[in-house]
C-alpha cells in the first residue's frame, strides 16, 4: 500500500482542533499592510471561521497524520 502524503497547501491553510472542528484562516496579510495597525495584523493571524460541513471530510483526508477526536 502506498504512503499517505499530507497536502501542504491544506496544512498551511487549515487547523483541526482536538474535538475535530476544522478552522480556516482568512486572507489579507501577505502584502499591502503597512497602513494596518499592529492590532489589526495580530487579529488577522488567528484562525477566523469554521469550515462548512460539506468540506470537512475532504480536508481531513488531505491531512492524514493530524490527530483529533474521531
């Protein structure tokens, strides 16, 4: 059986909590942000929203080695 590989694009963009929820980060911090306050940039850094239920299983399949409550 072939090895399972983590999808690195998904690894960068999603966080799975211990209870199994999938959180996604918002955009808007890569460039053109010198006008933003430090507070605004700090809040952008945190995960923003919960991913819709239809996509959760797909994302979890892309991250096979992440441990969470199943």
